[in-house]
C-alpha cells in the first residue's frame, strides 16, 4: 500500500489560515490502513484545528468527510453537491487523492495534510517499511523475493557494496543489507549460482525515466 | 596489451605493482594536488585519484588526474556511480582519456549520508559492476552503453574494488568473480589488517582460478596510532581490524606508535608478497602520504621498474 504521515500541525494551520470554512477529506484506503488519513485521523485533526482556532479567538467551520477512495473520480464526485459550502479543502489522502480532488474541483484551493511516503508493507503493529519503488520491471523472481531497488540504499543490482556490516547497511544498524538478505535467501533456495549472472544496466524508462507513466487498458476503456 | 596503461605494463611484466592514492583538495588549488603527488612520485607506479570521497565535494578526479599527469606521473581515475548517470560518466571517461588518462577504478561510492551534502539525491543509474562493464564495452567494442559507435574509443585499463572482509564472507569471492566477468582487469582491495582471513580469501580466489584472470593489488594502510586502529575497527564500515593489531600499537609509547604502524604495514607487505594471486600493493596512507616512500623502500619494493625497460 501507499504509506503516509501527517504533516506538522503548524504547516497545516498555515495552509488553511485564510479560510473560515474547510472540508477535511479523508480516504478509506491505504491512508486508513497506515493510520494517517482515515476517518479516525480526520476526526483527530479536525479537533486539533478547532482547538487551535478557538485559542486564536477565531471560529472555523470544519466538515469531516471520508471518501471510499480519493484517487477515484467516482467517489470524489460525492463532494460536488456541497463543494460551494466551503472555502478550501484539506485532503488527508496520498498525493494521488489530493490531485484527483484538485483536478475535479478546479476553482477550489486544495491542500495536503499528509506527506506521502512510499509503497510499503506492515512489518509489525505500527511499523511499515518500504518494499517497492514501482520500477516497472519486477526483479523479484531473480533476487529471491527481496527487492534491491527499494531495499538497498544504493539500489545496487549486482551485489552488496563494501559497507555491509553484520548483515546491516552502512547507513544505519537499523537497516538490513538487502543484498545480504538476497544472498541468504538464494542460498536457502539452492540458487546462489544465480548471483553471478550479470544484471545489465537497467532500463529506467518503465520506472519513470520515460516521463510520467500511464496505463491504458483498451479492454476496460469505455 | 589492451591499453597504454603503465600499470598494465608493469603487471603484465610480472613485477609487483605499487599504487597509492591522492585525495584532491576541497577547493581550486592545483598546488595542493602537486604537493601530495610529489611525495609519491618515484615510489609508486600509479596514483589513485579519489572521486568525491566520503561524499564530500572535492576537485574532480579527472581534473586532479590531469594535474598529476602533467607531473609525469600516472593517475588512476576513480569514478563512483553515486554522482553521475551513464551519460555524464561516459563523457567524463572520454574527456579524461583524451587528456591522457588511461587507467580507472570503478566504484559505487560512499552513501551521501556520510558527507557534507546529506540532502543530495544519489544517482546510482549504474552500479560499480555495470560501470566496469560499460568501460570495457567502450574499449573492446568501441560502443557507448546505449549501443552507438564511438569515434576513437577510450582505451581504459579497468579496475574494480574488492572487500574481502565485508560480510557475508562466502559471497565475497563470487562478487569478485562477477566483477571479473564484467570486465575488470585489476582489483584493489580494502585495507588488509586481518592477514589470516585475507589469505583464506586468496585461497578461495585461487581455487576458482580467478588469480589467472585478474591482477589483484592488496590494500595496505599504515596505522598512525592505537586510536586510529580502534576507530577503524569500530566506526568504518566493512573494516576488519583484529585486536592483536590494536594491542601491538598500545604496547609501545604514543610517540612510537606511528613507527610501529609503519612496521606493521611493512611486515604485512612482506608476508603478502608470498601469497599466490597477489600481484602488487595499493598503499592508502590516509593524510600520511609522506610515509609512503619509506614503506615502499622498507618493503623491498624500491626502486620501481622503469617502463621503457620492461
């Protein structure tokens, strides 16, 4: 899923400072799972913003809405009937959701309340870690199911650099060396010979090097 | 001969080669390069010129290399894949070669986190193995990485680094094999303090016949003090400093520790000279270049062979 973290409250307050009426819009997908912008976080942020405006001696009207999926025009349409009753929209979705709102409601100021981080998986309760860079040409089949693009600090394709230490990355003892993991896994699978096959220079076009990416599924297009 | 590299000629002649390194200055003072290089002039065959080492901005390695070349010495252009994509690296390789640089060392480079531009985006369009492959292809096939022909291809003698001590140990020989497969002509190793482990590594290298396919220069660093040895053991990633080395340095007075450090370096060279597959030494005297001549002399590696006599 796409992970995100709430922005510092001061930054959010600065965005909405000029406005009296705010739609605070969450999303029921990824940001709900990573506890950054779901219904619960919408409620908490709304309370914090109301409290802040009271302290400033102002009144702010915040309407809390959590859409099923903010990156989907169908659900974003649900705001259309009420959009004239607000001065600005504060989105708690990932950057995809924020842009879908901005694309649909062109006259309306839209601000992000979270920083979108990475495509990750949950390691344990409350911990998410990066697992995929969306490079468009998945290597996991030959790297033992561990991604060197996302998990090696240098995105090396042909093995660990000289900085590995006890299975950890040179940048931090908290970070596993992806290539140590790959090597151990290849050995466990009896596939360590595969390591010596050269991985040629990557074609970065599917990774974004060819410009903004788009999928067009002719079989689905109406 | 694949190239006009002096290092290649010395290695091919069967002599033990000696290289050292010179870190370019943090500013535009060519005399700083000349001062450091002059200390090494008669005692080494070629000088590695580091490329933004420890992720700190320095004079570019090709520019400092040209200054060294103008002194009648032979620079080894170090190139890291951290700072440049394949277009920039290829243009620098052609540029360096057109100015007389014919030997290079391909590295991935320290992570920007360690430098003074920690907010920089690292590039890593290629890794070090892919860089080796690209330079070899430019030389042997006369092709750019993208496939087009090069008008007058750069003929670089291609080097790579090997760290026999970084874990996992059982991967290290495979990694060397991969660099050789990609096209490495020579390899310079990480600083060797754990000689037993290095000899074990070299046995594995020779068992696979890799010693016949690549020239290996053993990395030697003299310790200035017991403090430096402890720092390298505990703080420098991928470094293996046995406790005996630290104890030996601590066993003499502080004033005598530099001398003891040099003794250890010289003894290491003498022992490693006998190791099958070792074709020379890469002496990395960190901010202590002035000691390189006496290490080379005491280790019996002086005078250096004159290339015209080879």
